[in-house]
């Protein structure tokens, strides 16, 4: 009986449509997420090689593409995939920091030739956005969010000159150091080419001594750089493409801070060669140069016009950004190496340049840009108008500086930010920052802008002061200004600010600080020597060769007077390069 | 190749799939058509997984480890993730746990469908594999949609799953399990109540309770012998303790028929679990960030984790020395117990014609025994 | 000859020696969902009656010995289809001590499919391509085996002891 | 998994107490978590413990594995037993010297140890005294060092045996410069 029913049951299959997918006449749609053949968007790919590193089958090989130019944060390598190895797991996609790599929904390579299974993926097999195995910042293995540096409360910190940052805790530092993939693209961003992956890895292993040891290879001021560096490395970091770069700078500062005595790690050179070198200016370039000279047994004597070492590190950067303790620690260690400092000795006045050149085996010029420029608008002659460089220098040296309650700072660079925040700390109630271009055009780093804003600085962009109005007794009462508009010109890289001269407005101001740039001081060089040096077109920078030697035999130069980047880390890089050049010039074997 | 010595035969079954989902051969000595001795001969699929895992970072082992068991790869991934999570004391997000349950149970369904087809194939009911394996493809379609791969999913990661479920996926899962439940009735007519099957399978290849315990048999084979042991109930891993399901216990004979029917009823229970998991699934994240795959470390220690696969208790013994790579990983495949020692015991005295059905009904998977 | 090739291509009996993971996609290909019998391809249990040898994935050294033996038993013309990455360059098991890396060193291969493992659609496409090649008379890898027999034997003997295995020359 | 830790572990404590009282101080018993007990035993105590546990109802020989502690020069053998009644896994671990030390076979207590011991013998080269057939198991015609030992380099082996190149080379590494101390590096 049961069997009979089953017979009828079977009848229903007569009319049912067969579920066979009649490939190839009928296509079965592949799932959206299917992991097929690789697609690589070369415009996004930076050739960091993380895909090759994670591949469990060693299917990915990084091959050099001769037609590509390596750029900052980018190599000319591109992944080549061997489908004789690939297992289509998609981990390369999930680890790709830029999101250039994906697996498409195409899956077929059928061939009799083994060679067809190995190629460099590009957009050829792309199945379109939203299909295939893609990875965004959420689904990636990587964490695109950095550990933010803890800061003091803006309302509190603007009252004093103490350090605004609180520093990482060990836990935070190691958590951040974990993110480093070791791809070393950041090294290209660093002027002095520090061993960033190595020292971050040492931090990850809590081996701070090893970490500092790596830093000293090409930077004798690691903790200073770990506090105030312009961190170009972070712009080259692979995370920077889609998220926040690793806190390379603060990690460096953290590790250096964990080692109280560098002597134990780096040691003090006992070498003596009898050669001696004079260095003009005690800024980062000279410090770095002197350190590496002393490491090779060359006596280094630094001539400095001021009474304190550090150059712009000391005089330009306010103490709330770079505490005195850090400066002391690092410069003392350089002193310990046997570098001689002659403070209060202005070359050209207290000792002539010729004498230095005669007495010493080589001379290094690291005088920097320390003369502040002014705008040249009516009313700027007189009291209560400062240039930022002088103001910051006086504050740093502990001189008494009096400013008013309503301060106008002109400029948009880092120095301008320093000036605004210093003004706040000097007791100003209202600080206005005037900049002629847009907010995004400001050369100051984002974090300094944010910090200044948090402390209450008002940003008035696209404004141009035209006149400082004084009352009869000479006090400033007003500043007249006009607004500007941004005009794009054919062929120009960025829009130009054009002032709208017919609409003049005013601010109530009693102090003006101009932070519109600095220039070098060549007064110590006699005319004869100055002619022998070769300058660039704008008569600002000295041109040097690969060993940092100027056109005068035995005279080397570095820092702001040479390189256009004008930051501490470039100066340190120059100093080190010059030291190596001097060592080579003096014929000392290393 | 058979050598004739008087009335004894000596020959190999295999290595061409001797009623097992993989290459493996059984060296058989027979008298007439009665087997007097059987000796498993392995090594056709030994790839040295345990060695390979020691050479790779923790995360890199996910694409590798699941290849141990081809019919049901997900268990390997989940177990490996579970081992790491236990050693590192990671709390897996709720949603990921539910997704894992759905994946595991779908994998069990697909493995059982393959099993039904295989058993039926060994006794000549060739329509059954056409149906079951055809229907299994719908589960593979679901997997493809969810994980991006048909068979090898590589979907698990440390602390969760790699992607969230796509939109409308739950509905499609429910639709597919509804369909499969309906199809079970067709299978009943075609296979489970088929007189040929009943005649061929009843009383054949008996693994009684004593033998099952003696040879450390686990899983459905043990349950078909009347021992109610299911890891999901005894030591609930993931979140199995939240679901209402039964472990069928109406079959106690331990013969081939019981083993097949045991799985047929477990099939229904799995569908129940999937429905509950789909209904209860909370919103939220599906994984944790491991931050740096190349520096991911697992705390020093050793752990034995196990779960209930379609073939029995599947276990990983993982040793970590605190480094970026596993120090040792031992895979305890269920087939190591019921595919080797048990077969030596039960095959004696059986008919040659039945041996491949018996082997298939045990669900021997050589890859998990050999690795 | 053309007619012969054409007929050959329309009825491929494949030696069902499923060796690795790739075997897992064969059941769906063979059964109702994709149904490769539409193309006259059916599995065959003995090498002596089959035309097509599928190497569905990795081969351990122990399996390779059986594969070579099976291959040599097959009548010519015989075709070999390499499935998945493992047969091309070792695939997942590129550093495994027990798995061979390049199949073409040991037996000649007519056509490869990539994938780990290949989808049924890709398998069917590969069958169709092979059919086309046979019809055109291009699938001649088996001739290579006879011509370069010594070379193949040398490669085989590097990974296993041929003497002990006594594989007979079936030329 | 963590939540299991807070539940009462009656069975586990009972077994721990029993083993400790039966075998004395030489045997160290740790409850690792719920359902898992690890027993560290000296070599000569291992088999008696297995026999004792079998008698206590630990019917399931879940696995036997070996860990190569190459730095210590030891093999760790782990016998994993399970009891349905107690619902507990006991992992009995013992250490033997890497070279020239054998272990008595457990097949007289647990039949299931037969194949496990064959595997361990083949993969690690551990000798099991009294085992009737320690021969080829998974590998065929294997010559040389057992592959699962830590000092067996599978990539070098593959390079030589299968004539493949560049396996040991990482395909992408940063060109690391030798570190020569501060200031001395160009």
C-alpha cells in the first residue's frame, strides 16, 4: 500500500523543472563576495609588500616595475601572483593598507601553459566595485585608528609654560607599536632615514635600550625629535593612505624617555685623532654634526652667540612644546661626548671667520634662519610690534616681555602658532590669528592648529592687515585689514589670495606679532668669503655638494641655511651628513 | 593483482575511495567472500599539516588548517580560532558566535547530505546521490554568498568572522533549510524507507556499545550504538547551550542502518538550531581587530579544544610558546578512531560486498586521520 | 583522422582517480546540479577503459606512484587534466615534505585549471576546452610521455624508488 | 570558555584528589579549567596512571601526541583520556629525553594507542617498547630524520628533493643594513 502511494509521490517529479544549471549555455551568477582572481589598482598601490608577507603560500612576489618612479611613501614594486600557489584566501586583501588589492568574481584561468598562471595583476580582471572580495577599514585586519596622545586640558595648560602633552603610558605605547607592519616606507619620509621599523619593533618588545641604540645610528637628539619633529615619516606611513599613521614621533620620544642615561646604551667615544673642527651656531645641525664628529675622535668646538645651546630648539620652540628637561638631557649627553661649547661668542664680532678657518681643520656653518621678518605696512615701526622670532627668543631666555590684552598674530606657519600660544601664556585675553589664505592652506601642522584652537585662538583666515593705527602716545589702537579672495590662475599650483582693497575693516588690537617668516644672517661672513660661497637664486640658501661641503675647501654647511625644509630633523640629517663629509675630507678611517 | 592461495584472497580495496571520502586503502584477506582480516593502509593524503603550521604565523594558518577535512572544512577553522581565543582569553562578539553556529550547522547539513548520497551509492541506489548532492549545492551557494568560497571558506579569524552576513542572507538560509526539510520526505521515500536499503543495512557492520567505547568511537557512530554523547550537550562550546535541540536516541543497535538513521534525525535537529540562531542573532560587531597580523602572539600554554563534527569529536591540541607561530598543533580527527582500529575489529566476518557500505556508514574521512 | 579526433572528443571517459581536495567539486559536477554527462563525460573505475585522467589536487609521493601506474595502464590517446593550484606549482603545499610540486615533471599534462579548488563551471569549461583541443588534434601531451620517457622516468625516480616499484614500460 | 571557570568543578576536584592520594607527590595535577585536568607525571608513573584512570572509567583514549621541546632536549608525550561519566579530559604528560630514550607502550592498557604510537614513532622517532609493529605508517620509503622533529627543515628538504628553488628565501623583505653602532653607519 505504502509503495503505491510512493509511486504517486514520484509522479510530481515529472512536471518539476530540473534544477540543472546548463553551463556553459546558462550562466550561474557568482556570489558578490566571491574570491577569484586578484585585481590591483596601481593608482592606489604603494608597493609596501604586506600582501607578499602575509601570503601563506608564498604566491605573491614583489617585482620591480621599471616604468614606475619610487616616490615618498611609495616604491616601484608591484605584486605578482602565481596561481600555481595562490589558494584564494583573500588575506592579502584584508592586510592591504591602501585597499588597492581585491579579489574579483572572475575565477577562470584555463591553459595548457604553466606560464599563463603567473602575472602581475592590474585592473584587467576587475568585475566592478561592490563585487568580489574587497576590504574596507572596518573589515581589514589592520587598525586604522591611532592611539591619541593624551593632552592636558586646554583651559589649564594655557596658563603656564609646562608641557602640554602628558606622554604615553607603557601600555598605550606598546599598543600603538603593535600596529607597525615593518614595511619601512616611513624611512623614505625621514630626512635622516632613521631605522623606524627597527626601533618600533624594539619598543614592542619593551626593549627600550635597543630601541635607543637604533635611534642613535642617525639621530643624536631622539627625545627632542620624539617631541617636536615635523614627522614626515608619518605622512609616508602606509596607514596614512586610509587612516591615521602610526605615532612614530611620540613612540620615539616615549622610548628615549624610558632610557634615563644614554651613556649606558651608546657609550662615550674614547677615540682621538687630533683633528679639530669649528661649528658656528649651537642649533640641531651643529649638535648633530659635533656628536658624530666626536664619535670618530674629532674635536668639535661650537661657537654660539647666545648663552644657551640648542639654537631654534631652545629659542624658537616654546617650552610648553619642548620641556627644558628634555633639551638638557640630550644636549648634556652631547657635551659628555667631549663637545666644547663657547657661548656668548659671536663669530664676526668676538672671533673672525678667517681665524676659525685658519685654526681649525674644517668649519661647519649651522647658523640657521633666526632673523624675523616684518611686513612693511604703515605703523609697524614703534612699540608693541614684535617679530615672532625675537618674541619667542626673549621668552625662552627668560627675559621679561610685556604684551597687551588683545593680540594679533599675522601668519599661518608653525611659528605663528607658537606665537599665538605664547601670547596666551603671557596673559593675552584675546588672540587673533590673521592669515591671508584659507584654513587648509596654512603651512602649520594640523595638530598645532587644533591645539591652538582648543586653547582659544581665533582664526581669521583670508584677511590681510594693511595698517597699524596708533594713538598720539604711540600705543596701538586698531589694525586695519581687508579680506582676500582666492583666485585660481591658469597653471598655478594653488590659488592666489587677492585682497579686496576697497572694503577696509578694523580690529581693536593693542599688540601685533608678525610671524611671516625668518631669514638668515650673513653679517658675520666678510664680503670676500660671501662671494666665494655659491647661493641659490633667492640668495637664501648655500649650495653644497653631496658631502655638505660648500665651494670653499673645508667649509661645510647644514641646517636651514642649506636645505629648504627648515625643520629640526632636516638639520640633524644635514649635520650628520656633514660630519660624515668632514670625516671623509679629513681622511679619517672609520 | 589478487594472489590466490588455496581459497584465500588477498587484495586491496582502494586507494581509490574505498567507501571513504578520500584516498585510503584497505588491505583485505578473504576466504571466499568473507573477510578474515583487514588492515588499513594510509599515507595517500599525508601532507604534513602539523609541520606546516609550525612554520607560519598564527593568522596565516587559517587558509591552511581548514584543508585538513575536505567535506566539512569549517570545523577546523572554528576549532583553531577557539584554541587561540581560549589561550589569549578573547571574548568573541555575540554576533560572530551566532554566525559561527549557522556556519557550523550548515556545514553539518552539507556533510550529511554528502554522506547520504555516499552510503546510497555504495549499495547501488544511484538516484540518491543525484538528489542529495544536487541539494547540497544550495548550501554551497549560501556559503559562497556568505564567505566568498564554495568549499573552502576561510571565513573565521581570531576573535570572530571576517565579514558580516550580507543583506537578506538570513531569509535565504531559512528558505534553504525549509526546502531541505521538505526534501527529507522525498529522501524518506527514496532512501530511508527503501526496502533494499533496509534489507542491506539492518544487522550489518554492528558496532555495539562495548566496541564503540573500547575503540573511542565518537559522534553519530557512538550515538547510534546507544551512548548518548554529544559534545554540543556535554561541553557546550561557542553558545550551543542557548539552543533547544535534542540528540536523537531512538537507535541503539549500532548497525549500518542505525548509523544512517541517526544522522537522518540529527539532520532535523541541525535545522532547528539554524532556525533558532537566525532568529536570535543580535546586532553588533563580528570580529575584533588583531591590529598586526605579523606580530600577533598567543600566550604561552597548551590547550585541548574539541567540538562535534559530523564525524565525531574533532579536537585540536595546541601548544604555544608565546611566539608568533604555533609551537605544536595536533589534530585529533575522529576517523583516527573509527577508521583504523575499529575497522580492524568489525570487518572480520563480513561480506566483501558489504564492506564499502560499512566503511561509508562509519563516515571515515582519511584526510583527518592523516593530516 | 579528423573524424577520429571528433569522435574521441565527444565521449571522454574519465578515470575517476580523485586524489585531493579537488575531488570535492567532482560530485556536484557529476550530479544533477551541473551534470557533466551532458557532454558525454562519465566516470570510469578502471584505467584501461578511460581516456582522461583527472589529477584533482595535490599528490603525495605515495599517491603519485599509483597515479603513474594508472596513467601507464591507460590506452593512448590519453589526456591529463590538472586541477587547481597544487598541480601547477605546489599550491598550498609548496613547502610540504610529502607533496609533489610540479605535476608536469612526472606525467605530461594537457590542460590546467586554476583555483583552489576550481568551481564546477570552471571544470566544465576546462572539459569543453579539452574537447576542442582534442577535436583539433592539439591535445598531444601523451606523445610527449612516449618521446621523453627517459626524462619522465628520471624525474619520477628522483622522488621515488622506481626499481622497487617496477613500473613496466608500456610503450 | 571563561564563564566555565566560575562554575563548581566537583568532578575535577574529586579526580585531582584521587590521583594525588594514589600516586603521591611526584605527580602534579592541575585543573586547567572546567573539563580539563593536566597531570605531569614522571615516565615510570605514566602507565600506572593510565591504568588507574582506565579502571576509573576513562574509556576514551582521545589522543596521544608528542611535543618536541628541542631547547630542553626533551619530548613531551601527552596522553589525552576522557571519561563520559565525569565528563572530564585528563591530559597525562610526561617527558623523555630526545635521544636514546624509549617509552613503554600503552597498547596493553588502551588498544587505541596502537596507531597513535605508530604515528609518533614515525613522525618523531620515539621508540615504544613492546609495540608489535612500529613500522611505516603514513610515509612510504621515508629516509632520514623523522619530519615532525623541530630540527627537520622541511623547506630545505623540499628544495633538495623536488628541485625547487628559493623556498627558504622570503619573497619580500626590507634590505636590512647591518647595524654597526651609532655614527659609524653610512
